[in-house]
C-alpha cells in the first residue's frame, strides 16, 4: 500500500512539473517576454483535477490473482455491452425516424 501512495505522490509531482515546464516558452521568446511568467491558476487546477484519477488507480500488479483480473474484465465487458445495447436501442427507437417512415409510406400511397 505504501508503494501505491509513493507512486501517487510521484505522479502528482510529475504532473506539476510538466504543467510548470509547459507554461515556459520553449523555442524563441517573443519580444515582450516576461521572465516572471505567472501560471494560470485555473489551468493548473483543471490539469490536476483531470489527472487526479490516475493517482487513484491501482497498478496492474495490484490484482491478487488471475481470477480477480478476469472478473474485472468480465465486469468491464458487461458494462460496455450494456452501453452499446442502450445506444443501439436509442438509435432504433427514435420516434422522429419512425414518424418520417410512416409519413413516407403515407405519401407513397
């Protein structure tokens, strides 16, 4: 568990370093370049918030057994199949499409 916390801290430090380094001009500085460049706080918060789930994820070696890994794949596959099934039902049960088809049949008669 301590290794996971150390990895999370290392990821957070790396994200902060990348955010800081990406805000500095990399190639040719413009003529009005300020050496005291401020980091946009909103961008920093958004970056950290967006990358925070990565710090919470367990490494691949965290599975106790092959059975646990297979169970997670089965659950993930089931959820994905349900999402695709819902999208398929939504696509085929579109009331506007059905109404257009009905009107096309009536106009064809």
